[in-house]
């Protein structure tokens, strides 16, 4: 019984006498309840009209109080929700009473922060504020640093009543368990963890903390708890899915099949039809190979759950968060800065099938490694190198990044944080960028002493530090698409629509090849191609297949 009470406390607002005291002190009926005593002559006639009026309003007040308590007690409001409005506009209660109740609940919730510190309003990783303009800047430079108009959009995870009612049952599941093995780099793993939570919710199963598969390229052996704050993950999702550290002894079996044959873009209906019967019978389901398997178009509540997991629950572990924040402050304190996710690592050139731009010597090394690992090539096997580049499938090299930044108006003295692994070709690969923008900074340059030494063989941890520093930048730009670029696009939108430049590679590559065009003409063309690529709100629903984690409007944000 005590355990059940603790579970209820985690998902409902607990009431105590302080609540009623505040209700009476703020209520518009306070004057009737605490009215001064009448003289004896007025008290003799107990059936007088004023007493009837008092009795009527007291009854009305008690009724409203009772209904308010019923709403708070029997409707499971997640302590981790960010509602656009406390109660829908169609509510039958008067706006004044609803406003009072909303204010009281808000005040009372704030008084419980010490008991329940994990709320969505405080759990999201928020960047340092953008800088204002300083110094004598040209019009192009001002345009480059200008932040987009967020149009009033803000996080708004207002789950439906049906979802919240189901949560009371699903969050207590103790018979069915889902185990998920995730693979890839940091942000690829994050995407799979997000979908794992959604699938657990769809199947109404408890989720075992995901298992991180050792990456075959980088050999990173980090576990979930090495990268993410496990307790925060569990607490943030406690009203949505029950998360456990391991399987109970009743579900441990010597041999268990692993489901890894999942088609792409499956729906919740498909998930239920394929796995629910097996899960109900065996009590255990193990999934592997979830990358991009779940549909990008889900019911609104499940889209909101995706945002809740990605932007709130998946908080980095304390050591990573503290070191990342220190490095972000070291960049930020010096003024405005650009962050670029520069994809020049050796494995990127192998996987994309593109030329490095560093000459025949380096291209031959990549070609030999690609031949020995043909399974690493991930896309468009029948396309030539030139066709790949013209189609926009290749990362921008450092020369192309430099020309793009210059054309967009970045001042030559701009401080640029370069995120990503060690570039193939070393300093030679970065030389064209350094020549145009000498104030290049990396995490290795920002680190002091042995701060990065514990993570030398932990690429996922280093990527997490990059993520934190990039999130606080005034301008962010990826040189190639990929999971980190999409993750930061959505996260920067979610926390206030910070400027995000998405290179239009397909349209601009021909102009990089045209030697006859002047720099002025080139800059004009580049600016026109990117006039709508500044991080302003974009509706996910305007294009089929868009990921809500990259385009959180409208499911996860509102501008009411």
C-alpha cells in the first residue's frame, strides 16, 4: 500500500491543508467566508435574505472547491507537462474561477520544487543567451549575426486527456518488458532511444535502460549511464513509461530471440500487430536495429513524447554536462561565435563515397579503405563521385565552408568553434578555413589541463561536449546533414529558434564549380539561396517525412 502511494504521488498533485488555506485566501468568496460579525439585531432573524445569500454562495464555493479538487485528483496531470493552457477553452467553469485555480496550482507546484525538482520547465538543456551587436559591423555582418524571429513559439507539450488517463496504468507496468539495443554514434543512439520510449509506450511495456552497442568504427564502449543521467531519464518519463535498470529475475531466460527485421517507417498499428501478442505471452521483447524504423508521422501525443524524451529526458550525465558547460562559457564570454559541425573524419569520406578535395594521395587512401569495407558505403552505390557531389550527398570541405561563411557575411575575425572528430588530413585539411578565418577553436584548445584525458577513447562523450558548445553558439551550421545537424536544428528551435544555417548543397555546388563568376555575384547567389535558412519557425507538416525532432512546430511548440 505504501509503495502504491509513492507511485501516485509521482504523477498527481498531492493536496495538504496549505492548499486549502491558499484557496481561501485568494478566492473571490473570501469576503463571505471571513465576513465580520453582524450585530445582535441582524442575527435574530436566521431566515433573512442576507443569510440565504450567504448560504447560497457558501454552497457554490464548496461545490467549486470540490470540483476543482476532483479535477486535480482524478485527472492524472503529468508533473512533467508544459500545457498551452491549464484547461481547455470549452470548459464549463467560469474563466475567473479557472484563472484562480490555475494560479493556485502553479503557486502550490512551485512550493513543492524541493520535493519534486524534475519538471519540464527546468529539465531542458538551455543554451547561454545570444549576444547583441557590438563594434562597427557592415550590413552583411549584422545580417549574419541577426537571430531569427521566433514568432512567439514556445515549448508546449500539452498531452491529451486520454493519454494522461492511460499513463496511470502504463507507468505501473510490471509484467511486460522491452529491451532495446541501440547502435551508431551519439546522436544516432539518441534517435533510437527516443523511438524505444515511444515503442514501449505503444506496447504499454516497461522499458529497460537501453543497451549501447559497441561502435564498430570508433570502438566506444560507453554505457548509457556514462553518457546520460539515468535517474533524470527515469524521473522525467515516470508519468509516460516505467523505466527500470534491469530485467527482474522472473524474466531472465537462457535463450531469447532478438527481433531485428523491422521494415522502415512502421506505424504504431504495425508495432502492435507484430509484437503485442508475443509480448503478452512471453513478457519480454528484445529489439535491435531501430535506426529510422519508426514512422516520422505519429499521432500528436507520441510526437510530443518524442520531444519530451529528446529535449528533456536525455540529459547528459553530470561530468559531461559540467565540462561541456564550462567550455561553452569559455567560448561565450569572449563574444559572439559560430559553431560548425565539420564532417571531415576518415569514416565520413569512406561512407559517403566522396572525394576529399585534398588531392590524389588522400583520395587513394580512402578508395583502398572503401574497397576493403564495402559495407561501410551507405548510399547511392551506382553513382559516380561527381554525381554524388552535384546531388548534394557529399560533405563540404573546409575550402567550401570558408567560401560559404564569407558569402553569408561572416566577418573575417569571427570566432569559429569546430565540432567533430579529427579531420582526415590533419591541419592540412583545415588550412583553407584557417586562412579565411584565423580564430578557429576546438574542444582540445578550450580544454585546460587534463580535462579531456578521461575521454580519449570515448568519441560519444566528446560528441556530447561538442553538442553542448554548439547549442550555445550564436550561429550553427553543419557541413553535412546527419543526425547531429538535425538534432541541433530541432533543439535550437525548441529553446528559442537560435540561428541555424542549413547549406543548400544541391543548388550551390554548381556555383562553387563556376570559375567565371565574381565574388560579388557568388555572394549574392549564396545569400539568395539561404534567405529562408536562418532558423526561423518551419512547420513540420509542410513536407512529408520531416522529423519532429528537427521540426518541433507545431506538435511540440505553440504560439498562443
